[in-house]
C-alpha cells in the first residue's frame, strides 16, 4: 500500500492515502488504524475528501471502579448462597443417560 506523507513535518499519527489505494487495501488500512492508532486522510485528486481515524478508547481507572463498587447496593446474605449453589450445579459431573434403559 502506498501511503503519501507530507514532507514538511508529517507526524506518524497522521498520513495521506489516495482514494484508489484506500479502496484496494481497505482491510490493511483499517488494521493499521486499529493497531498503530494512525489517522488517514483519504484524497481524491490531491484534495482530502474523507478521514479514517481510530475510535477514542474509554478510560476507566481502578479508583473509578472502586468508587462505582461503593455506590452499588450491598449483595446481602443471599448472594453467596446462590453463587455456591450455581457453582455446585455447574461443577456436578455429567452422567450420560443410557438410551436403551426405560
């Protein structure tokens, strides 16, 4: 894929590519946007017409997680009992039924 970069101070986070090249190599272009977090300006006739850019990732810190957990209602005494019951049911050995028995 041929990527056009401006010679004057082009940053690695931003690149230019022709519309034809973008169409031919769209999958690879999207992969590079996702993996390298590069923004591409799509050009037709040397003029920018579109842009492919990475989506902003939502940030969630551990402090925010702790604050969220503190705001949730308490689980009560019923939750550990239900979790234990579900775990026991899930981990129970499975015995196949004999199809010939009646």
